[in-house]
C-alpha cells in the first residue's frame, strides 16, 4: 500500500478511536445524569408529600405571623 493511503487510513483509525472514547465518556455522563435525575425526582416527590401533609395539618389552625404576612395581612403579623 502506498504511503499517502496508509497515512489516510491511520488518520481515520485515530478519528474512530477518538470518537469511540468520546461516545463512551458521554454514555457514562448520561448514565450518571439519569441517576441524578431519578434521585432528584424522588426528593421532589418526598418534599411535595411533606408539604401537602403540612398544609393538611395547618387547616383550621391559626396562621403564624410569617404566613400571615405572605397572604397580605400585616395586622396578623404584629400578633
């Protein structure tokens, strides 16, 4: 095989090796991000459940000064 052809084949092989490595690296990143997203989704779900329970427990109770300010009742905030 002539020299220019051999050089071209070597360049192509190097490119394929580089692209293979990049693909492997990206695959690992995507797998890690998938785990992170699943973990975060579980945490958000738990926080939403906790907040729903908190709100359900607060129904019929006197609001704290902080929550009174949030709903626009400055008089209640002074209590």
